[in-house]
C-alpha cells in the first residue's frame, strides 16, 4: 500500500516534469522569467521604501480586470451611459462593488505612482544609468493621470459634462488652432455622443495599450540595470565608475530578488489591495452624480481629487497671464521632469547632499497640498444659496435701529451673503463683514457698494437710494467685538479748522 | 551595419566599404528588399490619408458652417425687463446625444422688440452661470466669475463678457443662431460673421 503511494507520487512528479519540459522546450519563456525573478540585488535595497513600483503594477492589473468587467455592462453612449451606471449600481449583482473597486483603485494608483516617483526622486535613483527608466516613469505618470481624467468622463454625470466643457474652454485658448482643437477634443461642435465615444476609446483602448507597453519597457530597464542601491552620502554616481561599483556591490552583498527582497513587495501589495477592497466596501462607488442634462444648471462642477489643485490654480491666476500660464507652464513642467536626469545624471544621490532638490520637492509638495485643500472647499466660489439659506445671526440685529434692520434685510435680499460671511456663514469670495465698520468708514462703504472694484461687482444698478442708505447703515453698525469704528482721519482736521463753518441748522420746533 | 546597408552603392560615403562589402550592397536580394521597403512606405503613406482624414474630420469643419437659426419660443414668454432661463435642442445634435443635445441659455428682454440671449457657458472655462435677479448678476459656480445683467464682465477671472447668440424675431417667435458650444475660439457664428460682441450689441439693434 505504502509502496504504491510512493510510486504514484513519483509518477505524478515525473509526469509533471515531463509536461513542464514539453512546454518550456517549445515556449522558452519560463526559464528566463525565473532567472529574471531570482536575479541578485544588493541587499541594502531590500527595503520597505522600495515597494511602491510593484504595488502600482498590481493596482494596474486590478484596474484592467475590473475595467474589463465593467465594460460588460457599461454603455458608452451619451444618451445611456449615466443610466447604465445607475443600472450597475442598483440592478447588477455586485455591480456597485466592481465600480467601487475601479474608482478607489484609480485613486490609490495615482497616490502610489506619485509616492513611487517621490521615492525615486528623493533617493536619486533617476541618475545614470537609469535616466530612461525615469523618463518612461514620467510618461507612465502622465498616462495614469490621463486614465484618471478620461475615467472621470466615463462617469458621465454633471461633473463629467462640465469638466469636458472646461477641457474644451482650455483648448479654445490655444492660439491659431483653438477652434479645430475644440472640435477635435469634443469630436464635433458640442459635448455629446461623439465626445463620450472618443474618451471611451482613449480610456479603454489607446491609453491602456500604451500604458501596458510602457510598463513593460519600464520593468525591462529595471531588470537590465538592477534595482538602484541604497544611496550613501559621498558615494558619487559617475558614468565612468557606477556600473562597475554596482556590480561589485551585487557580487559582495547580492541576494536573490525573489524571494529575499520581493516578500516585502508582496506584503505591501497585499496591504494596498486590501485597503482598496476595504475602501470600496465601506465607502462604495463614486457617483454617478446628477444626470448630464446641460439644462440643469443648479450644479457646482468639480474635478476628481487628482485634478483639484489645477482647478484651484485656475481660480487664482490673474486674467492677463491666465492663458499663457495654462498653455506654457505644463509644457515646461513636463519637459523639466523628462529632462531632469539629463541635467542631473551624475553626482550625489543621498538626500542630505542634495539640498536644492529636497527644497524644490518640499515646496512643490506643500504647494500641491495647499491648492488641493483649497480645491476641496473652493473659497473663491459664491455660495449660491447663502442669501436664502444662511440667516443673519440674531446678535447682529439685536438692539439695532429700524434703518439698520432694514439694511440687514437688504444684505440678505441682494444676495451679498453669497460672497460675504457673517459669523462664519456665507460665501468666502469677498471679505467677511463681521467687523467691516472697523476697516471702512461710511463713505468708503458707499463707494465700494455702488462702484464695486477689487473684484467686487458694482451694485449701483441693483440698489435704489433708500436700499443703499439702509444697507450702509447696517454695515456701519458691524464692528465685531464692539471695536472702534474706522474714521476718516481728515475729519478731525475739518472739525478743528479755522475756516468759518456754516451755522448749525436750528431744529424746527414741532408743536 | 544598418548604416552600410542604407548607403547607396557607389555613394562616396560608401568608399570605406571593402570591395566585398560594396558587392554585397549590390546584390539582387538587397535591391529587392529595398524596393519592398519603398513599396511599403508608399502603401503606408497612401493609407495614412484616409486615416488622418477620419481622425481630423471633426476639426476640419469650419465653425461658420456649423449651426442654424432655431426658435426659442414666442416672445410673449419673455416678460419685458426680465432675464429668464430658456432651453433648446441643439440644431447640430447627432445620433445618440441623448440629454446632452439640450442647451440652456439666458434670455433678457430689454424692450418690445429687442432681446439679449446669453450662452449658459461662462467665458472663463465654460461652467453654467446662474442669474441672480435681486443682485442683477450672473454668477459662475466654478471660479466665481460675475457678469452684469447686460452680460458685461463684472468681476472674477473671465476676461470678457458672456457670449451672446445672434437673435431675430420671426412671426412673433424669438429666433437665435446656435451651433458650436461657445468658447473663446468657437463662438456661435452665422455666415462667417462673428458672434455679437457685447460692445456691438447697440449696433445690432440699430
């Protein structure tokens, strides 16, 4: 009995080996792949800091898989896309979860790709001989962002519709070819069926195709040059010596990438995948938001998180330099990223010896963070329903004269609150008015209200004299925590001047 | 090796080749291969014409060819001195546009026979502007662009006033000329004449 068991096992192994040999003698790919996986890598880079690239690849695979599954149901037609997403959310078993995985996977992938890029930059790993690996990485970042933007269009809701409008409006600013470019982006004269179809083509065929190919080349170069060694202060990268030094390091300290270094990659990838699954489960899919009916204008379009910083920057650019900045700065930025290793291909790799690089990256990170944060609550946008939604706080009316109370009504009715806060409620486009009377005197308030200026429209046409008088009386009573009101500094001089003043009018006696 | 291969035999640049190399560059097989490569280049160039034509099709159409006059409704629907939201189905809609074929616009009636019809799209980046009757302002939700009731720029990032459609009255109906989505480069055009600018609105009435 035991004999036969042993024999059976031996036969099974033999048969398995035979099958493997049959396949491999014809395919010839398994052996090289195993060798590539087991290639020796310097032991000092088997670090938790070196795990982002593989996690991004794993996320890409999940995005392709969930994307293919979503395409089984999604209808890429302007008339039906939104409804097909609702159908996926509510009528298809686990459709909501597949959408959630794809959406959260996209956010995680952008985050991991950016972390990967930051790590490579801070560790100086883009230097010789890995310049082209970096350049392909920059292209991969752009392709990932391209997937995110076209993916947002796939969600074909109000944000997607008006986001396309923003894209067309930016294209229209390109000199000379503005109009043909708009038509090229939209696929026709308006946002419609042709627009969704071409963004679908980009999202499903064109960009993923290039992305997968570029990942292949990127990984090929990683294998060819080896994973960069841990940077040490004073260990200078020189084109003449680096490769020899790297090989010596591998000879001396090399460990097989699989499994000695790759287990960390695998653990991290699993953790990330689990996070995506958990986020998808607990937070669900993204939208779709309101249906893409352009006649429903009660909407405040906003891009997805990866593009919020651009949305914020576009609110702050001065009108005169807006178009040049929109069109030129991205070109310079991308060119700089691509050419970085050409200009800084040699020298120190350790962060402690690259203060300018570290300062640049810190400023960029803080800047992007600030603009993204601003994009989340858009202080520049009027709060469209603040005039009817946010009441005047009672303490601002208590003890006020009838005229001042009338002014408080005017302030609400004329929609001033859409841009001005009282007690922390209302728009933030203009300054809060809680203590306006401590900053402007009556004359200044009248001038500002009627003539506008400093990014405030003139209300001369929207206010009649009695409304103006009441409004100004109310505003003049807003002095914060009972602070000293603003006064015209020349007023005292006028009072004291030796010029003969006209006699005070005698109050008429009423019987 | 490739450099040598593409050198024209007898070319002075080929002088460095050995006599055997020159002979090799002269063989019939090499000639046939070069001829085949040239054939493929020609086929590729010819094939590129329809492919490029297909891709560039939408952008080769002139803006002035797009669009036509369409009715917004009876002029009685728009009270004097008020600004109202109106909607129409784009005359340039195509198969499968669905809801996106609909377009909204703001109609302001200034007198018995004169109208201003503003595009819904902000002149900054195309978001839908909303009319606030009490403040007499159009406000944009995206970046806070503001326009007066006449469509002139009031505040915010837009560099110009709202886009205006050309209008005319026909049998008691308000007609506008609509086509392209209005942007800085593609304003609704009619017979090659640019869209009414805010400044020339007065001339238009005259």
